C-alpha cells in the first residue's frame, strides 16, 4: 500500500447525462486513486465510460454525484474559474490528435499554459525548454507542429501536459493515431515521466499500451468490473448492479 | 516445435557440443523455452542415428563431444528455412477449452471467468512490457556490446514482442467473449418476454411486454 498522498482521488463518482427515462449513466460509482509515480490505465469497450471518467477526473466535466479530489483540492468546491486555474496549474491533457497549436513552435506550445497562468513569457519559455529537455526533445523546440512526426507531436503534448507545476496527466487514447512502434515510444516517455514522480491516468482500448501501467482498471457500463494490482478503495466499494 | 530444428540451425553455424548448443539456444530466445542438457543430448543422439549430424573426432579433455551437420542435415535445415511452419494442427489451449466448457456447463459464472482471466493476462502483459522496457533500456546504455550479444538481444526483443502480441490477442478475444455474452443475455431476455404474455393472448397485452428491448438499458 502506498503511503503518499494520492495525486488524484475519485470517490464513488457518478455521471449521468440527461434525466428520467432518457438518462444515460456514463459512470456509476467509480472509485480510484492515482499516486505520485503511478500510471493507471483505464480499459473498456467503447461506451463503457472511459473518456467520461477521464474528463471528470481532470475537471473538464463535473460528476453528478461523488467527489473528485486533486492533491488536497475537492473539485466540487471550485467554480468554473477555479477549475480552469486548477487545470492550468495541476492537470495536463493529452489527446489522440495531439492538439498542438499549428502557429506556435513546440516550445511556445509547451509554454502556453504557463503564460495563460500569468507567468512572464521569458520564464515560461525557459520552463518549456526545461520540460522538452527532460524528454530529450530539445532539437524540436523551435519546430512547428507540421514539421514534426505524429510521435514527436505527441511527445511535445506530453511535455506540455507536465510543464511547470503540473504533475498529473490525463491521456485519452494518446496512441490512437500512431503505429505500434511510435505508440510504444510515446508510452515509454509517459512511463519515464511517471517514474520521475508524475501521475498519469491513461485511457486506452489497446492492452499492449495498458501493459505500461502500474495498474489497469476495467470499466464496463460505467462500473469498474475488475482491476489488476491492489487499490484498497476499489475493493471496498463493490459496485451496485 | 521440436528441439531438432533448433539444434540443426545452430550446428549450421559450426560444430558445437551439447552444453554449448543449449547455451546458444537459450541466449537467442532469452531463456523463454529452457532446455535441459539431457534433452539436448537425447536429440543429438536421434539426429546422429538419422544421419543428420555426426560427432567431430574424440571427446576433449573435459569429455565433451562436438557435433556437426552431415550433408543430409544441411538439406534438412535448408528445407526447414524454406517451408512455412505447420499451423494446421491446433494445440490444445486450456483457456479456450475452459471457456467453451463454461458456456455449456450450467451454473458457471462465465463473466467472472472472463474477468479473472483478463486481469491475469493483463498482469502478464505488464510483466512482459517491463521486460521489454528493460531490454530496450539496457541496449541504450550499452553501446560497446559485441555483435553477437547485440544480435541475441535483438532476438530476445522479438521474442518478447511475440509474447506481448499473443497476450494482447488473448485480451481482445476475452473482450469479444464478454461482449458476446452480453448480447446473448439480451437476446435471451427478448425472446423470453413473449412467453409471459401467453396467458393474456386473448386480452390486450400489457404495453411493456411489447416494447422492444433497448440494448444497453437495464431494468432498475
């Protein structure tokens, strides 16, 4: 059992879209923790609630019931502005299609969340270069996205997700657009950043990438049906069927 | 695969004695399929009897006898390289048999069987991924390794990839089984519904019994 404070905690999280007869229960009582240094993969068929789980955990969406806690901040206590600030400082997202801004260089893309957060441009750029350097991407710092391969863009996106004070990365099918070799390179980088102390939640439908995680959580119809490894919380909360 | 072709392929690179053959086989396959030296000598004995290998001179001071390929042995191994590996016979797979039985034997929680297996297979996949990660990291950190050590490491990575792909395929199949079970359960529910309305066939059936079952919805 890990004794450090979890980076992320989900406690009995529900997310329902719509009401009454038409209600869709995307998540039904999901609990899990991600600790510093841990990469947790979420697997499940399409429609099982994987992406909803990631969006709720990262503060892009709010649960209809239950709590999401990042560090020592309960997300339910934040208004929209507070959530946006938390995302700028604490959580980074990585998506299948990289989402880099085409008119900015790699270093500018990585420094963007810091600048949006009010950091002076010069400091932000320096930190961005540090983040790229940590991942062996210094050569790419001044390149624009269209001059980079998919794998390189995704590694830049990971650098952006973990720049500055951000220590939690939400990765939604980050290998979806990549061939298996490049996908593996991206996972290797994500794994390395987690080994250095970051925390990651990885949504994937491909078990070969889930193999890089410390723990794998299986979702089906919004319920955690099984998990590898031991997360004490999951065992306590047998989902209501 | 029999040990036979493994030994013939190694002997094609030059004469070797039993313990060396075993060490070479394991080094090239990362020890994934360990051989015991007895197995190697029994196989060498058979290969010699069949005229595919022959001993080279006398035993050395440690009592080891080297073997080399005969002309017939060379032809045999050349044929092996040229022909595809036979896939027509299906080896018994315990998991496949277990699930086939699980869906036919009453009272088995098939979903549970699937979930337990999937968690175990993904754990296995995690172990393999760690080994692969290690192999790649070792290669990056060791730039002055010998050529043969490099080739063996390459072979080991490919073996690991194969095991990873196999585990991945198993997880995909288990996902498929799970989805299939859910579909079958829904179908069973739909076909079971009209029988409840049989006694009221002459009367207007209750509306809920005629509503089509919507996949993915559950009765509370």
